[in-house]
C-alpha cells in the first residue's frame, strides 16, 4: 500500500517553508486567541508570576509585630517573629507554601513548610 502520491515521492520543489499546509487558518486564529487571553490575564494580574510577585512584596514589606505577654495565647492573624535562643537565628515561613501530598495523602491535614 502506497501512502504518498507520486509527486510527494519525487520531492517536487513547489512546496517550501512559506507554503501553508494543514489547518493554518485555525492555527493562526488560536495563536491570536492565546495572545488576547495572555494580555487580559496580565492586565488583571492573574498570571502566576504576578501572584508570586504580590506574595513576595507582602512578605518583604515591613510589619509591626504583635506583642504577646507572658501566659497569653497566640491567635490566628498575629504577626510573630520566632527566634532561637541558642543560635540567635530567626525562623522564616510562608503559610501559602503547602504540600498536600504528605500527611498520609489527606488534604484535610496539609504539611506546611517554614
């Protein structure tokens, strides 16, 4: 069984890189749609790099720490700085970074990395 025409087998030089083959109009339309979607997402700030830049801007902004008195509890939303007495190092963490694969594959109990 022959899958190619005689012209294709002989390698006729009429086709070059400038000749459009296949569904070129659909490819061109889809490329234009992708560009429009990208521009719309960029203007709305919905790109992942924009979200990352916003998180980084928030994390690096100066913040006033919550003062916790002896014997009081720490509440959700408190801004804390945890420091080691032995090494005098400070713990840095981001609660937005979460691994849902661990904790026995249970998404109700994700593991947060600090």
